[in-house]
C-alpha cells in the first residue's frame, strides 16, 4: 500500500499541517497487515485517530484552564458509602450533563470533610470532557481577585467577563470568608448575568439561610441568595467524614510510617 504514495505525496500532506494525521496515515500505509483494507478505510482510520488525539488535547487544555485543585477527580472513582447521600445514577447524570443547554444551578452542601470539593471537581472535569469551559475558584481567592482587579479596569472587565461567560462556574467554600460591598456588587452582577443562561455550582458548608446573614447589604444579599437558591438542584451530602476515612486508609496502606 505504501507504493501508492510518493515522497512528494507525503510532503504534501505534511504541508497541510496535519502532522498527527500524516504520521498515522503513513504508519497505516506502511503496515502490510492493512493491505486488505480499502484506501478510504485506511484514510478514515487515520482521521479517527487524529480526531481522538485532538479531542484529548482539547480536554486537557480545558481542564488546565479551569484551575481545579484536584484535576484528576473522577466521578467513576467516587465512594458511595452509606450516609453520603449520593448514588451512582444521579452522579452519572452529572457526568453526562449538557450544561450549556440547562442553566439550572447546583448547590453542593456538607459539613467539613464531606468530600464536596472532590465531587465538585469531578463534575467539572466531566464537563470538560464534554467540551464545556469551566472556571473553578474558591470564594476567598475570588474575593481577593475582585478586590485587586478594580485597580485595572481592563483586568476587572476581563475577570467579570470570564466569570459571566464560562459554561460552568464553580465557586467553592462559598461565604466562608466575609466580603465587602464592592465584592458583593460584582458577585451580584455575575450571578444576575448568568441567571437563566448559564449554570453555577456553589460548594459550601452552610446553606442559603446563613448566606443572607453574612452579606454586607441585605437587599443585595437577598438578590444573590434568591438567584442561587431558586432554579437549582441540591446535593446535600451526609455527615460521613471522607478526610477521616481516607486518612485511615492511608495509615493501613503498606509502607505508611509516622
């Protein structure tokens, strides 16, 4: 099959800047075991290989841009222990969810150690695999960025635009630190813009009834909480302490010492 292509033909394909495709195509045409295949079959095998590589590269880029603290989190590796209040069927829906077409928010709430950050990251990583853009941030980091950004209007606008336009916004440790009026105003602007358009995942140890009490302005606080508490799904984790369980497993593992 390799006799069908000259060195000039090889160079022409490379000149198209289809390096991955060209390498796979040349590999297939030089493999005698493929001599029984039709030319179009060889061609499509190379196309499928190229698309697979490009999809993998795109997913890796989306995961990197999302800035997950746990970029290897995987819904398939969740532990469905008694008392966690999660089940495989529901988590599978999140893994396959099309976030762009469903602007319903998600609240993940549990006491400390409940594994909510891992679940949020696993949902976000799955969204990246589906081709969605994701922005993950902790509330304290977001507050710091919003506090610093006003010094540069262009940077401030770019930050707000990214928060408003990302397919899936994940805010972890929501309102575990206090925020001032300016930050609350920016948060309101972001959530108001995303409402009924793009979903937001809120991860917290507390529920909306507490959030209202710590907002610097009651009216703005009511507006923010109302947008988050309505048109939303709730994932209320149980009191199972995953940090303690994982710590005990680590101590039982071979080679552990202290």
